[in-house]
C-alpha cells in the first residue's frame, strides 16, 4: 500500500526491502501504517515479499525507513 523505498540484495539472493516511507506534508494511502522491512528470496521459483517481524521494545509506530543497507561479517 505504501510502496517500497529501497532494496539491498545479498550475494546469496536474499533481498531486504524497506517500505512505508512517509514525507511530511505529502498524502499517503496508509497514513497510520508503520514502516516495515520485507524479505524476498530471489532463489525461489515464485519469490514473494514477506514482512519481517521487528523485536519487542522497538518504537514501531514511528518507524519511517528511508533506505536500507546490509553488513556481512
């Protein structure tokens, strides 16, 4: 509903997608929906984005993701 903002694809084919960016003063289809991080396995025959659960204690109501990057250790 709010569209994706950015994507980072790992060498193993996992894609992390940030979604739900809201800009002040700009109308959105889902103004009360918090941002989210989605995961998609591009190795699957029919890949589908799945919402990742965010840990308790995180202020999800104000989560407004802008961009995404990953670090591989």
